[in-house]
């Protein structure tokens, strides 16, 4: 019975995460395809390049929101509020982390756009805010510091993603298991992987810096 709960929320997480809000908003309000603009990414940063900051902000909130809602649904279910069995602390964190991982994966590889999606930063933030807000706040501080020092948004995203699993492990030691940590690290790996082109441009010296036109995309 418990395994069915895990499978169900893995599917729910993937489907919620796969909703391509950036693509839908730009298509609905401007008639354009965001995939043909800038970096071709469907995230908030690239939506901003369409010239509509309002749509970019809405995309950011909705992408983060779908990660947050996914985790909250898993937590509510783990407390038996939907008629299921109540889970212990480690089972709750595992279910929520699994659902969150699948939401990020769904955002990155949405089946509605031929499995091409965003880079997962906003959705990942929504997931981890619902799971463990304090390490996320520290991570966001690291992100801001890296961006201020280097003016590379993409590098800030990569460094913050690499650091977060360790902070998440530290803050949740009593209920942490190897599988939960691997799922958190898996989210970080996916985000870093989706920034591989940005990293290549940074090493080549061709990546645009914050405040200038370029291809940094969330």
C-alpha cells in the first residue's frame, strides 16, 4: 500500500511539474512561442526577454508554486488527510522529496513540449521552500553573493544547487536517510546538468553577465 502512495505522488509530481507556464503565458498573451526567443528556454528569465516583465514574474511565481504545491500535497497525504495511512517522519520526508524531485524533472522534461522544458531553478526553490525553508534561505544568500561577485546568474544557480543538498542534510539530520539525500542531490544534479551550456560559455568567456542581454535562463 505504501509503495502505491510513493508511485502515485511520483506521477502527480511529474504531471504538476510538467505544466509549461512560461510557454503557455507567452503563447496566450502575445501569440509568440517563447522557445524561439533568446535561449529558447521556457523559464522566467527568458520570458523576460519577450519584453513583458509581468509575464516573467508570473512565470516565476507559477513555476515555484507548482513545486511548492506538489510537496504540500504529499505532506497532507502523509498525514492521512486524504484518507490514507499516516506516515512517520522519515516516510513523510521521503514522500515529499520524491514528489518534489519528480516535479523538477517534469519541469525540465515536459512531455507537452517534446520533453524539452526549463532549467528547474524556480521549481526547485518551490520544492525546497516547502520541505525546509531555512537551508533554502541560506542557499539563496549564497546565490546572491555569487551573482554580485561574478554577475553570472547561471553560476550562482549552479553553486547554490551544489551547496543546497549539504545544507538540507545538516538541517534534517534526525529524519534523513541515504535515499532522501540522494533525491535532494539528484535535484541539484539535474539543475547543474541543465546549465551545462552556460558553464561551457563561462569557461569560454562568452557567457553574458547580469544586466546585459544574454542567454542566462532559469
